[in-house]
């Protein structure tokens, strides 16, 4: 983590005030005066401001059920930002993990722990994400009430998307109705779900993310809650296990 960010997350100083304190020589890292606001530091370092040991505030982990026509952005744009729905201290310290398009609804993760959010969507971990997909064309096979088995097989084998050099990872389709499926994928390419169905000659009419890893979207549209400790640690890695000194 940058030194100036560490100061902001362990004191009441804003970024400008943190920069002034650093350039004035008021910060020490492991006993040495630090003048470089961009130097990388870690929680295990001894960082002091005017002789007072600084300790990071606990990281925050939130789940939000994103409504239609809202932006996964920290600021408003063509549509309002989802941050208008969240009432927490220091919202500027938070960022969105796994953004959704304005016309896509469902589970969004919000945190101030950059290492955790990076790992959740790191292809290395193949975190499973479940989407409820409403389609333009029927996906029933020869038998009514059953999904087209050839379609299931194509998704399981991986699809070659236009402009991509590698096929998608194996994906799982579960039949809900003739125009609706649950799709589970372990990666997150650009507009992946929409492009996958376009590749097989269909079109996504509505898209809702129901689950990320062990985290279920269990609040009403527009509502949010904090994640439990089990949800935070349930991805198979520690929130502090990767990217040391890189955020």
C-alpha cells in the first residue's frame, strides 16, 4: 500500500494533508524518516506520525443488490452511481469489485481491501459466478421442459468468442424455463455472458448476478449489507495473502 494511502486509512487526514505531513518529514517507517508518499508499505511495518504508531482501520466488505439503470462507478454519469445507495463513513475509500453493466442487476461487492477484491476476480482462483439469464430465443431441446443438450455441451467445452485467442473456460447451464437459464462461469471477460450467448445465436434480454463464490445475493434490490467473516474468508485465500505492497 502507498504510504499516503496508509496514512489516510489510519488517521483522519485527507490525501492532501497526508502529503503535507510526509513532505514535512513527520512520518517514519521502521524508524527512518520517509519523504516519498508513493513508497510501498505493509501492515507489518512500524509507521509513525509525530511519534504515534499508526494502525489501519479494519477493512470493510459489503454486498449490494444493484438495481437496473445504475452505474458501478464512484460518481454519477449517464445514470446514478450505486454509491448513492450506501450510507457508510468515508465512502471515497471504497471501490467496486466485479462491476456490472448499467442494464445488469444483482450482486456487487464493495470493499476498501484491494488485495481481497483482486483475488476474488483473479482468474487464478476460478471463482464461480452464477447468473440468471433471460434469453430472446427458446433453449428447449427436442423434449419440452428440458434444455438443449447440444447447447449444454458447447458451454461445457468452452466457446470461442470473436476477437479472443482462447476459448472460454468450461461453463455450466441449468434449465429454468424455455427462455431462462442459470449460467455458472469461472472467469470474467468483457461482456462475457452476452457474448457467449451471441456466439450460439441467441440474445440476452435480462441478466442478474445471483452469486459470487460462496456469497449469495440475499437482499432486496437496492439494499446492501456487510459480509460475514465466513463470506470474506470463504474464497480459499486470506484477504492479506496476495499482492503485498502492490496497492
